[in-house]
């Protein structure tokens, strides 16, 4: 480090990137533990519910997310561990201590954000941009290490014995022990891989390269499945897969029609606001529940709804239709066959 021209000190040149990306991750720890208690499952704003929002359109890691939101204790433990890791990685990056191994942490944390929530963003591609830029900056920080203003540099300048170890340059800072003939290829291959991830996820999540450009965060979408009528009970599963993540979809009407479009029964806004919770079986940590003026369905929430009506006993065999109407005017229908 002493022999490097200060203007060619790559670690120094990326100081602004290091400080900003470090604070980006450390601030997550700061927000959840110091500014607010977002690790308490009983408090509004619990980080586990936000994690549940990722579920419907996550890429590659969807089974992991589903397992965690189906097991609240494991979800809480993982949110605590995840938050601690973000805090450590961010703080070490800010101070430039063991920069390279921490940059690998940045890379994988950003990859998790990208694959889990890269589809979310109402006014722009928020989470996708955070993810791809985090991956790119993590890779750059691994290549450069930290420069003049860092604890890694302090250890090197003062000849601490740890800096003489073969692994120090790989995990901290200094000249990477990669042959000059190979190094450009490492940079090129890594950069092309990250560009490929960027283009691929941009297309998968948003149609950003060809076809129809789309944003799954703008309008709510509900999936209705497993519909059945047995004796005097109508039941079906409802799963909210798209729409804004910071508030729910407000269901103001649920209706059942026969094949001739005659109304069998209808639950209006007032009925749904007083809908009994025992008739809602939630699958995940984000819960469908009655609110003041409607039935609220958060992003990523899935539940079985049950409606007990004596008139269902009198229905003949045939095809019936469940219709769910959102306060926006959007509605979804599902065909049910009664045998």
C-alpha cells in the first residue's frame, strides 16, 4: 500500500461507494433495533411481514421464503440473524475492516434482495435497482479492497502480523494475489455475470428487455383456488399475489352466483368488516383479517375463507361462481362445481 501512488489507490477511489453501501446495510440494523422495534412479531411493522410480501413472485428462493412464513418461530430467528449480519457487514464496510469478506456479504445480501423482492416497486423499480446495484458494488469492493481511509490500511501501514498472513489480502485489503494475466479475465467474467443477472431479472420481473413492460406492484391481484361447497359451507383459498406492498387490498364484496347469474348470497362491505376471524384460516405471517370498513388482504397473505349459509344445502348440482370485488372496482371470479 505504501508504494502505491495515492491517485492509483483503487480502495481510496471507491471511498464514497464504500461509505454509502456500508450505511445502506448498517441502517437496516439501526432502523429495526434502535429507531423502532421491527423485530417484535406483535408490533406493527414487524420485518417478518415485509418478508412475507416477497413470497408471491420471488425468483429461485420462493420455497425458502414459504417455509419461513409458514413457521413463525424460524422466521423470527432468521430475521434476527439477518439483521445482525446486515449490521456487522455495514459497519465493517464503513470502517474498511476485512473489506473483501464483507463485500462478499454485500454481494449475497443484495442477491437475496434481488431474487426475493426485485419485482416490488410502485413508482419505479425500487427493489430491483437496490439488488443489482448492491451486487455490482459488492463485486467492485472485493476487487479494490479499502484504501487510505480504512482500518485495513491502518493494519497494513503499521505492519501488524495479521497482515503478513496469506489470507489477509483475500479477506481484507491490499493487492489481490491474482496473476496479472488472469486478473482482467476475473474482472470481465464477474462483470458479465452481473450484467447477465441484471438483464435476466429485469426481463423476468418487469419485461424490461422485450415484450410488454409490466409492474406487478401497481394493482392488486387475487388468486382464488380450492373452491368447494359441502353441505351448508362454501370455502375457498384466496392468495394476494400482486399490488402495493405497504397496504392491503380492501375487499368490499364477496358473492356467489349460479349458472344463470342469479345471486345466491352476498357479503357486503359491512358484513366483511364484521366477518368472524374463526372463519379465516391464515397460512402465513401476513394475515387476512376484517378491518373497519372491509376485509383487508395484505400482499403475500393467503387464507381459507369459510361461509356458512343454510341456503347452500338447497343448491342443486352444477357450476357456481364466486366473485370477489376490491374497493378499486377490480374483481376476480372462480368457478366451483357442486357434485
